[in-house]
C-alpha cells in the first residue's frame, strides 16, 4: 500500500486558509512547525508568535497563510481526514465482503497509528494523529461552527463518515443510524485513546490487545445485527 500512496496529493478545502501552505517552502514549514509545536504544548498554549519563533519567521508571515489558530486547526484536521480517506480507499480495494471492509474501516478509524506518506515530508502523521485525538473537538465545538460548516470546512470528515456508513447499509439496509454510529465510533475512539493515556480508570485497557478496536468492532457489528430485532 505504501508504494500506491507515495504519489498522493492531499487537497484541503481552500476556505481553511488565506494562502495555500502547500504552495511554498514557508507554508510547508508553517504546517510542519505547527504540528511539532501543537503536539508538544497543546492547542490552548499554541500561538502564532511561538510558531514564528520556532520556524524562524515573523508572526505577520504566518497570518498571511491563516487568519487564526482556529483556522489552522481546521486545516490540520481536514488534512488528517483526507489522508484517512485515502488510507481507507486503498485498504478496502478488492475486498468483496462488506463485513471484512467494515472491520478494516473500524481498525483504521479507531487506530493509534497510520502509514506515513514519504512524499509528504512536512507532515508527521503520527504527531498529527495525536493532535486530532486530543484537539479535534475544538475545531467544531465553537460558536462559529455553523459558518464554518456552510463554507464546507468539515466536508472531508463528513465524506469519510459517509463512506463507512454506506458499508453498514450494505450489511443491514434497514439500519436507521449509520452516520450516528460511525461518528460516535470515531469520536469515542479518540476519547478512549486519551483516557488510556491520562485517565486509565475510565477505560478497559488490556495488555496485548487493541482494546479500542475490539470494543468498537463488537459494538458496531452487534448494533447492526440487532437493529429491528427487539
């Protein structure tokens, strides 16, 4: 799969930025530095001033690419979801069984790691994955969420959820809540990964087991099968 992904180009909604960061060396440094800094100190402590100092540029230069750190977070999350969609499409190619495709989708979307794209050296996907787990809710739990939604800033996330929802409907066409089930799985998996690291008594981490995958695999498959049988 890595060879197939090596030429992938990630296209993020242009409404998230003022100038495409992928269009220049400085823009790519902004993305790389943002991921490093946000992973290190968190979104709340992150500022453009700190970022500018880290990458050796001016705060004004950063503002030429993003109007706020919230828009930068939206960009990073959107980039992540586009990348996850590519991984999903490749991992499900030529898999005929919808159950197996769903299991693969669950493993990918509840996972803690995903393959690096060697052709995109300015994005360390394992760090970005941690940022999404810890910070992505701040991208949409805001007063401006409706405006951002109208501009299509969450379209990559929606598209990913829809792809997996379609698999659920292949398995059980009468299932009434596919989008709710998939989005709950993704957001819940983020919480459980976070709890496992910081609040372990809120989860059921088991040595030698991908407990988050196993839990959501059981939850989704049992929910789909039991739907309408009460």
